[in-house]
C-alpha cells in the first residue's frame, strides 16, 4: 500500500497547469462579492492562480473568463501584492 499523504491539486486558471493547492491562491465569488481566500475555506465559485502567474499580464483576462464577469480592481491589487 502507498503510505504517502494525498496531495490536492488544482489547475491554474492562467497557465492551465496542474499544481499543488499549497502553491496557489484562490479567488472566490460569494453572493456577487469577490474575496481572496485566506486561511478560512470559503464557499462559492472559485478560481485558482499559481504563484508564478500572480504577476502575469493575462491574470485579469483569465479571472474574468473564469467568473464570466469583470473583477473589482481591489481584488487584482490584492493578488499582485502577494
């Protein structure tokens, strides 16, 4: 049997590569409001961004495509400051 712990992976919405969730930041939309997920797991529609893509030129376009709406500028500022 394999005794290694299970690693949770998600696809980055910018580069479309499978990455461990520990290397990613999650943006969440809950009842029409957007949040950058901190330690607390938030319910709602989410999109993951890997740490390499946080300063990507395609970040805004990819997140808008994932949520099918425009994101507030404050969310993009929070992501680029990480």
